[in-house]
C-alpha cells in the first residue's frame, strides 16, 4: 500500500504527455498553452493618449500660455499629426497617437472651448508627459509575453491576439471515458426501488473534468457483471486516452474491476493508498498507453481521489505549469485516527492578517457527499499524528484549483 506521496509520484511517472494541436485563438480559452507567444510590436506601439482633451507642448504652458489655438482633431486610429506651433493644440481622443511636437495632454474637463481656442482652467497645473502611456512601457517587441504551461484565461486571449496570432498551439484534449459501475445505481429521472440508490458519482466526475477544461468526456453506467464489464471496457479502451471508473475496486465478491482490467491487458501500477477516504484506489496502464483510474465507489472517496490524483495527472500531462502549494490554518482542534493520511473537508475564511483559515466539515462516513456542499476543499492530515491543534498549518487542496 503506497503513501499519498508515493501514489502521486507513481502516477506522474506513468502518465504520457498529451500531444499538441493548433486551434483558433477564440477557441483557446481554458486550454493549456504549448508554445511561447512573442510580442509582435512594442506595447503600446506608440505614445498613447490616455484621456480625451487637448495635446500641447508643455514648454509653452510652462512659459505661461493658457489659451491655445485648436489646430485640428486626432482620434484613435488616425495617422499622427504634427503640432505646428507652441501656441497651438490638437484636440485628442483616448487611445490616439500623441501628436508629434506634443508632450502633454490636458483633460477635457479642465479646459473650455470657444472661437476655436481651448483655454485652461485658471488654477490648473500641468506636468510634462502627463496622461501619456509611453511607447514600449508595457513590453518591447520580441518579448515573450506568455510561455508554455499557462492555462489560458480571457486576459491571455487578449495578449495572444495583440501579438498578431489568430491561431495558437495548445495541448490536445484527451478522450476521457467515465464509467459508473454498480447494479444498485439508477440514473436521475428513472423510477427507483427502495433498495436502490441514485447514480451521482458519474455526473460529478464529468463536472469536475469539464470545470478544468476536459470537455471531451463521456459517461456511462455498467452493471456489476464480469462479461458486460470486460466487453464494454475493451471497446472503451480502444476509444479513449483515459478511463476513470467509479466502484467495483474494493475487496467484495462483486468488485470485479481489477480482474477485468487485468484480463484486458491493463497493467496495475498500484492498488490501495494509505489514506482516508479513498484507500482502495487503483491505477494502471493500458496496452496502448491508456491511463486507467479505478476509484472507490463511496461518493466522498470518489471526489477526493479525482481531485487529488486524476485532475493533477491530466493537467500535468497537458503541460500545465506546476501550481504553488497552498496551506491553511486550522480554526479548532481536530482529532483523527492515526496510521492513514486523512483528507478532511473544510470551509475557508480569511484572518485580518491574510492567513487562510480552515474550519473542518466532517462527513458522516465516506458516503455523506451532501456534507461537501459549501466546502472549499480539504486539508491533508499527515498519518504520523492523530491530534492537530487549532493554529496548525496544513496543506490545502481546493476543489476547483488542482
């Protein structure tokens, strides 16, 4: 039985890297970048006007000129004009190029205009280069503005577009099959008997995967029947890069999944992790390099194992930059059984000094998934101890930030 650290390392060492593909920039949000993005031009590409108003030569203002002849108007997108005389000004719009010969922008609210002349407020004091966004002050041409491994946000899409790219190289989305196993499971919307339970793990797993950008995901339900499992899993292995099973992986007589996977040539990497919940987790590699995660069927175990192992593995195989590890401080004393690493659901708050405070939300066994509502993630309680006093600093795993 592996430790939590050993299990994560074994998965990372086994996972193949997902290939890259080129997509249109407007379809790249949420994808993982697989190239460097280099600035096409200086940013801004010219001295950019930051306010509507007039552009003047500051030396004229410094000599006492308060009234300027309006020489012309320059809007954003217009070719640059030249200021002909220190006593002149050019009406200017936000985003326009600073006219040649001008080095100061006076906002429109501090001037009055009459008879083609702009007059400064009596007590207004200007500064040289005010309200001018200098050319190249954000970055210079050729600067690497984004690197491989970034999960592309809407802001990153703006950066890529401003670099002149209409396509970008990102990690290919793996084809993922989520399989719920169990005779007792009944999908929502169908009649249910008193001895049956609703199928919930599969939809939750699909939601967790989709939230992290893995949209090529399909779900189906299979009965606890070795023949059915072997036949269908053989087909899914051929069609998928990743299989994620829920249930059928423990030590009961109806837990057929490990043997069925062995029959299909899936090599076990490990079975069982010294943790609670999720101890029976199984991981293996298919004959064609497919990765197979078989998660325990209890809902809390399923969700924790998916967040702790499956999502980081898929994101890292996609080339994502490794995230910084987070920590939180316990708000109260916690006591657990020793010998196993414990993943304890928590709600988060923030102290005045900025520390992240974790308040325990214990579940009523690993089947109590309703207790997870409103939790932000879970803290990791090391197996070496059973008592964790208030104020203890512990590793934090957020549900939505693998």
